[in-house]
């Protein structure tokens, strides 16, 4: 968004890396909280509806407990749900400065929708308290008929308010998350020149796979949070009967197991839809850690179906949070890889500004052959194998595609299994361009 560009200042490459770390830390705060808010609100509404149909007190109690426990209070909602999303928007405005990209716009609207969603969800939470009050006095024999009518009228209004705010809050929350994930996905294409419509963005395969991954994981971690809060935290909730405990445990275990079983599918689909330049060995390592974490969770859930272990209830939640953190690190690595050239362009602008402020206005031409001799020649030659493959075999695919060669040099990946992976030479963008130009010119001779 253009008005956010006014707050953007030039950053060195080191500062840009710190911004990526900061974005990861912000996501560590935001995603687990908003996942549990989504899951607890959805389950609360489901069991509220079941309570109305069956008049089963267990459904009504669980509906009330879930929304009151996991939304905590409105201040927590602001600190963990709204501020992190606006912070993330500012970070991405910095990282994508000058890029032809609408990612920041989607993130900004996601933050605005998040405000509306949390207001409605907290209204739903507090309206339940009013429902309980009116239920406790519904048999009150008022001498004044007008007082009795007012009580009945307020009872109906609060019940309607409770249902409407809950459903609308949940719907807007999902839309907010949808916009947030769309913004993250657009950030993987910082220099995309083709204008993509809102419909194409929201309903693209990679955005939908991300959304399904988030929703299923959110329900899985909500089930773990229920077990943690009811049975582990400070020794568990006191003063509830055994039948209600069993009902809560079965509900939480089933919720986690069924939804977590779908997570690997959407994770793989998500990886398939990422752009190739955003993938690296680290991305696959952290994806593997997510699968490993889920496998451990499946085993813990299975053990909970056999016998009740307080320690297992706590362990499940911690493993789920850790697994979610692995997933967030994976996403940030993908973002970092996809924006490697963008980061280097921003760094060059910082260097140019720093040079102008330091009165170092002289432009030094970078010699491609010198960079080649120092950084490339120890491992590569044009006509023979040293450590890496000869250029005469590999440069054919880069003819007329110098930017692809520059991108590879700046962010090398293992391609040929017959050779060891190329280490990152640590070149600046200008150096990578110079040596790429030199290699392609020499190769054609």
C-alpha cells in the first residue's frame, strides 16, 4: 500500500534478515492464538446448537467453557490477535518495498477484518454470560408485569445476539485468515507483473491448500489445548463430575485425531504449489519435522484412548505447538528464498544511499573475471570437472536466462546428485550479475 511506503526506510542485508526473524517471532505469537480462537469458537457454536436440539447439559456446558476459557479477555485478543497482524503488515511493507506486489494490501485488509471478527467473537462470549443470568431468573415471579416482559424481551435479544455474533464472527475470522494467507502467497512472487484479480488470488490452488492446512491444524491444536487446560494446567479443572470429564476427553481426542490426520495431505499439496525458486533443503527438513511432530502426536492420542495420563495431555499440546512452529519456520524460509533477489535489490539501495550520505559517489565497476577467479575458479572450470561440473555442460540451460543464473548463484541448490551441493558464495547482487555475464560470455566463445 502506497501510504505504508512513507514509513519504509532503506535496510541493509543484515537488517532484512533480522526482519525475517522478527516476522517468524510475530507468527509464533499470532498463529497459535488465532488457531485456538478459531477452533474454540467453532466447537462452541457446534455444541451450543447440539444443546438446543437435545437439551443435553454437557453440550451447553462445553460450549460455554470453550469460548470463555480460550478467548481469555479482550486485552489478550488485542495483544495476541490484532497487534501482531499489523506488525506483520509493516514488516512485509518493508521487505516488499518497490516490488510490484499487492501482498501488503491483503495483509492490511486481513488486519482490519481481524478487528471486526474479534469484536464479534468477544461479544458472543460476553452474551453467553447474559444468557446464563437470564436463565437463572427465567422462573422469577415478578409482581410487576412490565418487569417480567422486559426480562423475557432481554432474554430473547441476548440469545439472538449470542448466536448471530458467534456465526458472523467466525465467518469474518475465516475470511481474515484467508486474506492473510493470500497475502503471504503473493509475497512469494515479488516481481510478478501480471495483475491477478481478487477471485483468482483467493481461489488459487496454493492459497486454498494453505487455508485447508491452517484450518485442519487449528482444529488439531484446539483439541490439544482442551486436554491441556482441562486435565494438565495446574492439575486440571476441579469440581467437575467424572462423566463430564470423559465427555471432554473423548471430544478433544477425536477432534485432534481426525483433523490432524488430514494435515500431511495439505502440507504436501502446499509444497507442490510453492514456486521452485522458493524451495531449498531447509524447507524440506522443516517439513519433515512437521511430519515427525504429527507422528508423535498420533501416538500420544492413541495412548490417551487407552488410558488417562495427565502428563500425556500436557505433552500433546507442547508437541503440537512445537510442530506448528516448525511449519511457520518452513513458511518463512520459503518467503526468504523467494525474495532473495528482492532483498539484494533493497540492500543495494541502502548501500547507494549510504555511499551518497558518506559522499562516496564514485561508482566502482565490478570485474566479472576477478569475481570468477576468487569465488568460482577453485571449484569450477569451463572444460573439466574440478569440484563442480564443467560450465560447458551446465551453461546451455542458462542461455538467454542470465537472471536465473544470478538467482542460482545467490541461492544455490543441489541439482546433480553426482556432485556435492554448491555452497553459497556470499556475493552481492552486482557481483553475481557481473560474474554471470562473464561466465555466459566465455561459455559462448
